[in-house]
C-alpha cells in the first residue's frame, strides 16, 4: 500500500530529463516522494537524505548537484476542469498573480509551518514559494 488512509493521491508528470529516462527504462509507473518526513523541510544533500530517511526509503537516487534553495513541488487540484493551486512553489513562484483591482503595497507573511509571503504592487501579487 502506498498511502493508507489518505483521501487523495497526487500524480506528477516527468519534468526533468532524468524522470523521462527512468520512466522509459522501467516502462512502469513509479512511486516517488520528496526527500522529507511530514512537517519537515526537504533534505538539502545526500548525507541529510540518507540519514533522515533510511528507515522509510527502499532506494535512494543520489546526485552531485548542490541544492541552494529547497523548493517543494507545487500542488494543484483540478475541480470542474479548473486548476486550483493548493501549494505554490516550483514552476509557479515567483510569477505574479494578476489581480482584478489595484492593491496597496503590502507585505503579508504566513506564520509557523507551511507558509509563504506575498508582496503586492498595482494589480499584481507576488507570492513566494511554499516555505
């Protein structure tokens, strides 16, 4: 069982050349997850990933690229053929959201876990990545 007790499952399309190579080689769907435990940030390097996740991961795909910014994946739900962004991160941030009105200049910040920030200017809202 992949995710017992969860109401929803997420799927992802391959967005890197490595994803395409893995899928072409196996010819099967793969179960993947980000390198983190619940309520924890993504591991920033191979040592941290293997140390924190050794008890729950069957395999590790390691690399020699430094991670300078821990970006989570964006999470989008489609309802009545319309995408709803639940977690704005990779591929969406920091692209602006166009507002139907002119806003005052505001800095808004989330609190504690699972937050982001937002800067407004004119009819644009600039949201940071999920933190």
